[in-house]
C-alpha cells in the first residue's frame, strides 16, 4: 500500500499506512519496530499538519514506552497527546490518553491522579454514548486497581464491566431480533407484492388474448359480410342477364 501511494504521491496515505504498520507491530509485541513506525508516521503528520493523527502517534509512542516500563517517558508522551487532543477537541482520542495516563499513575502508585483520569475517560465515553469505550474504561478501572493491588475494587470494576457487557449484548440481541422480524415482514410484503403483480400480469395477458380473439372474430365477421355482399352482387348481375 505504501509503495502504491508513493507512486501516486499520496503523502497523507503514506503517513496513515505507516501508522497502521506501527499498530500492527505493537499488537505483535515488536516494540522496537512499532516505535520506529510511530516516529516515522509522527514526523510525516507533523509536515502534513494533521494534528489528530499526530496525537494518535504520540499515544502510540507513549504506549510503547509503557510496555517497556519506561513510565516517565510514557507519562510525557501521553500528556503531549492529551494536550493536542484537547486543542482539537478530539474527544475520542482523549479517552485513550486518559486511560493511558491512569495506568501510568497506577505504576507510579498515584491512585488519586489515576482515578481522576479514569473519571475523565468515563465522562467523555458517556457523553459520546460509545458503548465500546465505556466498556474499555470499566476494564481499565479493573486493571488500574489490580496494578495497585486493590483487588476488591478491581473485582467490583470488572463486575461493572460484565454487567455493562451483558446489558449491551441484550440490547444488541433485541435489535438483531427486531431487524430479523422487520426483514421477514419486508420480504413477506415483497412476496405478496410480487404475487399481486404476477396475478395482474396474468389478468392482463388474458385480457390481451381476449381482445386479440375478439379482433379475429370481428375481422372474420367483416370478411364474411364482404364475401356475402360480393356473392349477392354476382347473383344480382346473373339474374339481370
């Protein structure tokens, strides 16, 4: 993808593709390659003046530092990403930054600061109505308290995660069943409409056939009348002779 974008001179696409490579390396646990890609993507997005993706890159760099247990550097880059997302009012990115900072605070045994970060993440998730991010924040709460060895609070947070998950799942199942029912009704209505159209088509065909037969009958009658007149005329001429 990067090679193709280079051929067409798509610098934005190149920077985005490099960012996706960085995320892939991060998922694979190849932290060195992930860091290189995040930094390359960051440099290109700086040139492109794409602040949203620049913040994504900063968050990625912070995450790599966190996984390397370099919590001071991780804290610095999460804050950079946070400030950039605040300037751009990019709330979706803020959730990731606050969660990242909370986990760094947990590693530094700063419970109060971490809880404040998680509260901010949850408030934004609730405001946006993003179920996936709400779940992610509850899960982050559980991990946060686990790191602090507060297992009762961790269990409580994970229970909230499970309740929320079950609630969302139930709603999704209801929506799926409703959609299935609606689709069935739509298909049934379409089938009825098709049958009605087919019936109308057959009626129209019968009507056309009847009209054609009637035309043949009328033509036959007219032909018979003309033939009869012609015969009568011949007889009249014969009688006169």
